[in-house]
C-alpha cells in the first residue's frame, strides 16, 4: 500500500467510512481488484494497527 492510500484510509476511517467501502473505492480508482497489490485483509490490518496506536494505556476504546 502506498503512503497516500494509507493516509486517505486513516482519514476515511476517522470520518466513519467502512473499510470495505474504502477498499472498493480504491479498486475502482485503480481500475479493478486484480490491479491492486494488496487485499482487503491488508487494509483491515493497517486500520487496526493505526487504531491501536491512537489508544494509550487506560484509554477507552
């Protein structure tokens, strides 16, 4: 995943857009899921890692 897509994904996640929709929009932008170098699971893993970084010890989820 490129850094621009990662940033866009984090902004969309904060805005409340589902990971599935973000993935589909990116696949349309690239003109097909076959042209992507990553799959939806990679996107979900990145979102979960970014969420873990935002929460500190003792913070509510």
